[in-house]
C-alpha cells in the first residue's frame, strides 16, 4: 500500500481557516435532502404598537428564508493529481484509467485532468487545477432561497453556487444554478409532492448527501457519477405510512433531460434528443424508536443525453441500504450502468468524436459512528470509513477495476461549523497502470 501523510497535518491545516458562523449541524447518515432549505426560525410576536393590522401568531414562519454555506478546503494529491500514468500511450487516454479517482471535495472535483497532450474523449470530471501541489481551496459558496406562500401547499426553492477555480488562462470561476424548482403538495392528508424544475436525482441514496454541509465525509463514492446528478424535468414523490408496523413505503420518480448522471458526463439543462429520461426509486422504511432502516431499489432508462442519436439508450439498476442504531450509521449502495454507442459526444467538457458504448458496475459501503459531546463549542465527533469498488469498460477497450479505501474524521462545532479531514487510498486492481494518485483533503464548512 502506498504511503500517505498523516491525517493530523490536514486537521491542523483545516483548523487554520476555522471561524465561527451561524447555522445548523447535520446528523451523519440522516436522510436529509439538499432540496430542503434550513428550517426557518419562529417570528417574535410584535407588540400592540408595532402594527395596526394583522399580527402573526408566535409560531408563524417567514415566507422567504435565505440560507447557504461556504466550503473551504486544503488538499494534496500524489503525483500530478491525475490517474494518467507516465509512459501510458493508450488512446483515448481517459478510457484506460479512472479519471474521477483523485477527488478532493464533495462535488467530486479532482486535483487535475491534465493528460499531458494525450487525446481524451470527454470522460472527464471537473477539476480544481492544483495538480500535485498542496493548496487551499474555496470549494463551494452556496446561496439558498426558499419561498413558501402562506396558506398554500407551494414551495419554491433555488440553490446557486459560486465555484472559484483557476486555469492556465487565469480565473475560471463560474456560477451554477444547481437547483431551481417549484413543489406543490396538493393534499393535506397525503404525503404527495409534485416538483417541476431542476432538482436532485431520485436514484439510490447518495444524492441525499450531495451538499458538503450535509455529507458525513468529504468526497463522493466512485459510483456517485452515475447516480447523484441534478437535471431539469418533473418529479413525483409519494409516501404511505404503515403505522402499526412502524414502517412506510415510498415512490420517487422523475422524467428529466439527463437522467441521474452528473453534469460532467451529461448536460442537464437541455435535451439533446428531445426525449426524456425516466428514473424511479421504490423504498421501504423501518422507523423504530431505537433503530431506523431504509431499503431501496432504483432504475433509470432513456436516451443518453451526451449525444443526439435517439436510438442510443442508457440503463441503470441499483439497490441501497441505510441503517442507524445507537450512534452507528451504515450506508451501502450498488449500481449497474449500461450505455449504447451513439453519435458525437457533447458534455460540459466540449464536443468529442464519438459516444462509445459503456458498461459499469460498482458498490460502496460506509460505516460511521457519531459520538455526541457536550464540551463548549464541541458538539459531535464522527470517525468514518468507506470501501468501494468499480469495474467498468468501454466497448472494444480493456476493462478496468479499481477500488478505494477512505478514512476520515468529522468534528461538529457549535451549530454552524463542520471540520473534516480525509485520506483516499486509490488502487488500480486490473486493466489500468498503477499510479500514485492517493489524496489527502480537508474541508471546513460554515453554514447559515
């Protein structure tokens, strides 16, 4: 196993940037969705002299709630920050390695995607551009706006991200509308919600932890690229409670432009084929006082939205498990993905020669233990570990198998600050050359 520097230095580096903020802390492993804005505070009841008209009750909530977070990181990747091996001249270069492996933040951005001039065909993640140099980073600046008209079942939510980045040509900062949707709950007596706009995936469970102020650790799994993307379309959610069994059944389904893939692989904002992609998750929940468990099965089918051939389809199947008991949190998920070959490939990286047929299989399992602490600003300490494996191949090219061992520590301070440190040990098991691409990364998240 390749040597990695100690976790202590990273905690120190992350602590240097620690400042107080105002917000909420999330429970690791709790099924919180990034579509939900922070709970608004109750309005204080005004005095008689404050208004000549209607006085809201003490428990009334504001119609508009503003929230967000800032994610500041410090990361160091081995080698040149990529998975490309010196002397490996196979083309396309991104077909013979896992370019997503050296991730440094919760968005899955990698340290570098520089192939040193070798031809790539667009199977690339987003990059922070630090290469193999240790660097402080502003990973994400997120601003949330939630509007709930009084006495209605309507909610409008937007999340806008600023992503400060640097490239060879200078500043590469861009602004991303990650979510923008309206949701209607038509019946007070039913857990039924209809959403239209840009929203999170409905596939599996990892999308619930997309945001760094919610995610237990820092980096997403090796299979997150297939299941956690946002897209534009329509969504329906329905849950029925089985109270005598302490249980519930749920249905989450969507028709969107790009399905469940992240935006680095398929553009979510427009349909390149004019055909929607369908996705669905069927879930079972057990909600006992001491034990909570969630099981789910997911599927996705439609035209792949990184090219314009309507005959090129994509399919995915998945299963997931989440258990919480006495401070222990277990998450596990598996996915099977298949894509037909298509026309010229188009995604956030540009336009490329062809969209090759692709097949991928993978899984991850994560264990975390949340230790509650009452010591001034210190509220919680959570060590965690994750193991994951991915086997994938492009039609006509050598299959590659990689795995990753992730270990980390999360510390919750006050109700506003989360400090995390993480080590990623990436291993090429078969089909790809061994390369030094381990990662040490930290994240300090300030929420409001």
